[in-house]
C-alpha cells in the first residue's frame, strides 16, 4: 500500500544528543513537510521541501536540520541546539504541481528528552 | 500567507449537525481550503477540499461564500467517533508551498 512511514514511533533522547527521525513515502510525491505538535496545540511547520536537493525553513526551523537527497526520503535531525525538543513530530507529503493535491500524513514520531 | 482563525472548541450531541467556521480574510486567489481531522497521537487525515461555493462528499460538506474570506465545515449527524480536532488549512497544496495550520477546533460529541 502507498503511504508515508515514520520511524521510530517513540524515541527517547538524553539532553545534548542529536537524533534523526525518518520519513519515507512511496506515493511519488514531490513535496514533503515536517511539523511539530505540542500537547493541546496545533501543528507548526519546521521545514518543507518541494523537490529533491532543495528545502526551505518553516516557522520554527531553529535547532532542526533536514536533507532531501532522494524523492522518497526527508529525514529530520533534532540537534542539541533545540532547547525544548520533546514533542510529537509529523511528516507529510503532497503532489507538487498541476493540481490542488492534499497532504498525506504519517503516523508521527513522539520524541521525549530525558 | 493566509492566516486562519477557528473556534478553540465546540460541544455537540450524537445525531446533531455540527458546523465549524474558519476565517481566512487574506486568502489568495489560487489558495484552496482544506479541512483535516486529527485523533490523539495520530497524523491528520483529509476530510474535504474546496475552492468556492459548496462541496460535498460522503462524510462532510464545505460551504464557501463568494468572497472566500471564510468557510464552514458541516458534519451531518455526528457520532461519538467524530470527537477529534478539526483543522482548516488554506493554501495552494499543489504548489508545494509553505502550508501553515491554525490551532484547530476540538469537537467533543456526547451521548
């Protein structure tokens, strides 16, 4: 089945460590997104990518980094510079151009800093 | 970028029709209006999308007035399983542009 796979589902990290969250899609979508969600809050955009080897900062990019070396993959690294990384992270994708499209979301990764 | 404003929460009872309104005063000409549903600890899922007038599918209707500065998601005969957060998203998703969600509306359905 086509879809978006995020891993791991749960991740624990010690302060000062970098962690990478995986996001893979087999929908042949051009655009991919990373969102952060805090308890009881909406989704905030971290980074997004419209095509391979290109990405842009969202509203809360500080302390995060991404890469887009393959169309199918858009990993997110939470660096030690992110002061409050405990949150629920969601990856999404959409068709790039030619139509309205819709966002397809993964099931999320919950990161807890110990 | 179009900013959206929604009520923070709404309460309803099973079998009632629920209407959730979203304001988006600075919507751009090529922006579409999309609504998503999110259950706890899950990714949002697409409900319905429209550009103008009325759109209906098997689960909801979307009403968009001529000026497009607001939109209303209508859920007919809600059930307990419709308890979720509903987000209004305005943008041109096909362009892969920056897509920013609002705070969403927590809908609680009771017996």
